[in-house]
C-alpha cells in the first residue's frame, strides 16, 4: 500500500511538473497583461491539481501544496500571493471554526493528555535543539533561546489529527487535547519569547554547573595560552561596530588589528573575525561576570556602539557605570539615543558619547550644502564610488 501511495504521489508530481514546465508559462504570460486574470488562473490551477490528487486517491492538501510549489517558480508569485492573502485568511478562519465545532467538552482525560503534550513539546525541544547547537559551539544563549522559541505546538498537528479522525485512526478526544495544547503553548510562547534573554540568564548558572559551559571557540591567540591584553575593546558587534572594523582595517595594519578585542555572542561573526586575524571573545556584555573576566583595566579604550534598544538586560548608562568601576583610567565611548541620557553619561565619566542622529544631521547638512553648490551629479557619483571602494563584509 505504501509503494502504491508513493507511486500515485509520483504521478501527481510528474503531471504537475509537465504542466508547469510547458503549459503554464504560455498561459500566465498571456494572462499577465490583465491583472484580474492572474488570481483566477492561479485558483483554477490549484483546483485542477487538487482534483487530480483526489482522482488518484491522494489528499486535497497534497494537491494544493504541489500546486503552490509549481507556481512559486514563476515571476508572478508575489502578485498571486498578495491577491490570494484575503482568501487564504478567510478559509483559514473557516478551517479553525470547523475544528472548533468538532471539539467536545474537555474531560479530565483530555486535560491530562493536553498537559502531557505541552510538557513533551517543551522538553523535546530542549533535548533536541539545545545539545545540537551547543555541540556546534554556539554557546548557551544561542542554543537555549531557539529551543524556547520553538516550544509552540504547530497548527499542522490539528490538520493531521483531523485527517486521522476522518479516517477513523484517532478519536475526537485526542483532537480536543491537541487544540488545548495549541492554545496553551501559544499563550506561553507570547510570554516566553520576549523573556528569552531573562530566562537564559536565570538558567545559565545551572547549565554551567551541569557542565554546559557558556562559550564558543575563541581565536588562536586565546587558545595558545598567551596572555592577551587588547588596547581597544569593542563591546558588542552591531552595524556601527562592523563598519568601524572595516574602517580600521583600511587605515591600520594587521598588527594594529591584533590589539583589538571584540566581545559578542554571535558565533557566525566570530568565524569571520578570526579569518581577519581579530581576537574575539564569546560573552554577553550585559553579564557583570563577562566584563570582570575580560580584565578591562588593561585596555586603553572601550567602545560600546550598540543603542539601548538593541541591548538586552542592560543599557549604555548602566554599562558605563560598571565599566568605570572596573577600569577607572580606561577611556570609554558609549552610545546614547537622547540628549538627556548623553548628558548623564558625560557626568558619569564617559570620554565620548555617540549620538547617531546628531552625526547624521551634521553629515546631511554638508550634503545639502554641496548639492546646492556643486550639484547632485557630482556628489551622487562620489557616493557611488565610495560604496564601490568600501566593499564592507557584513559581520553583524
């Protein structure tokens, strides 16, 4: 029976591919001149493939999926997707209404089963995702947060359960349990996902006690056992810091870059930094322990270019206060979003406060003046030449 089912599915895929390869391009090309026909043709194609799937004894869902995949290869897919979104939302609503009508009054057995499903979802995600990412040296934060974010039951489980009911394989009680689990995990996810960083900070000490060390592979300089005292420390690798590294690479020698240390928990950026010969340290800069272990008192300059809205668990003002206690003689550059916070940072001892909007305003004022005096063609070409020469490799 399984071989027969696979054969029917192969016939459906082959027929759909042949039509999408030789017939649909001609039809869609002629219909593209009239925008109102695109939606009608797309739906007609979907119904045709679903009818063929039903004729072969396959599910309508499989036919609809194959029809969508075949249309995805055409340049008209965005237009079709935009126009069909209202119909999609309408039928999704009807689908869940139909599922809700099938749910019986929850019993103690269905409630217990729903609780078991919820616990299984959370534990299975932690046991499958966290160890794999940690084995790949992504650190505890990057390993734990995706596991928490994926702890929600998928709506597709309701589709499979409803199919099981129609075929007599499962009972309505199981559908009721899955629905309760879906609602419960959805509500929990709305709380867990925003609080992912806080949960990580709460669980990380216990994970480290169990042997799950919170680190990723460091640079060769760190692994050699030599004491490395960087002169410049970049706390966090965001857009401004990425561009700063590119500018420093252009102005200074490789030996000068060896005195730079970047602290961030983005493992992908670590690989690129190591290829550039830059020392990097895995760590969360909102952790006071991370800052303590860095021995920042030996650095000459500390830079945090990440705005407060991108920081989790701390802000530039709090970070500045901690840094001044650890490295009182080290020069510190932080970032502010408001003038008031910038004044507070200067009062707390910041050597310089980056206010992006003031820098942008000053630069734009020069651009406006140059356009009025020199014309837009010259400054536009100058900007294009600068972008071509820049060639920045994206690190963050």
